[in-house]
């Protein structure tokens, strides 16, 4: 079984850019898995002879109507389908309240999850990442997905147990 990696986070943090990096293509094959619906985007990736599937999601909203408003149905389903959840945040935007709510939700689902602080390009990395430690993830990756930076380290580490 190929491990399934879900990309979760607010809109505009760089999930789709990361998806394209991980699948190495803009015309990623749609993974043909039984039971997976088509309202999320699936792509195939391969790293170091390990095949995996990536799910891109549309992003979670900014409403303050409670956790259900933040967690769009697609994202919830993607998390349920996933072996690995990558929670993507935007180093430029900084830590927002909606990030904290999403983090809480991910934690409650008890999936293997990692925090990805994206858009680190041009920033002082340690300073940019510092505030995100309070989200409580034990492992934090730093990426600049649009430059492909940090992506190799990310995929190599998250696939290591598989
Ligand atoms: P999504 O809504 O989470 O899927 O985000 P997108 O992948 O569509 O990216 C949103 C915007 O952020 C686009 O303009 C991307 O080019 C830009 N972006 C994505 N990754 C990076 C990055 O690492 N650094 C910078 N500076 N911009 C990025
Ligand atoms: Mg997107």
C-alpha cells in the first residue's frame, strides 16, 4: 500500500505549490484508488523508489463560526484518508487564530502529522519559525515550495517510516 499524504491548511499558504513539487508535475496523474472521491486532487509521487499519493485540498476558511467552519468537508475527508498529514502554514502571514484551530482539529484525529512552515524564502528562518512552535508539533519542516527548497528533506523524512 502506498502511503497517502494529505496537505491541509488555510488558503494561499502554498499547498498546491507543494503538491506540484511532490508530484513533480502540473499534470499529475489522478490516483486511481477505489473509494476515493474526486472532489479533492490526488497525485502520484515517487521518492527514492518509494511511491506515495498526495492529496491536495482546497484550504480551510477564515470564518469564526467554529471548528466546522474551518474544516471544510474535503479537508476532513482527506485527513481521514491519509497516513500522513502535512499541516502547511505561511511564514509570511505568521501564526493566525485559524491555524491554531486547524492544529487542534488535526491533533484530535490522531494521525501522524507534521508542521510545514512554508514561504521561508527571504526570511530569517529561526525567527520566522519561532512563533509556530506553540502549535505543539514535535517536528517542524521549513520550506520554500515555490523554490523547491526543503521539499527533499520533507519527503525524505516523512516517508522514512514507510
Ligand atoms: P494554496 O492555496 O495553499 O494551494 O496556495 P498556492 O500553492 O496556490 O500558493 C499561493 C501563493 O503563494 C502563490 O502565489 C504561490 O506562488 C505562493 N507561494 C507558494 N509557495 C511559496 C513559497 O515558498 N514562497 C513564496 N514567496 N511564495 C510561495
Ligand atoms: Mg490550492
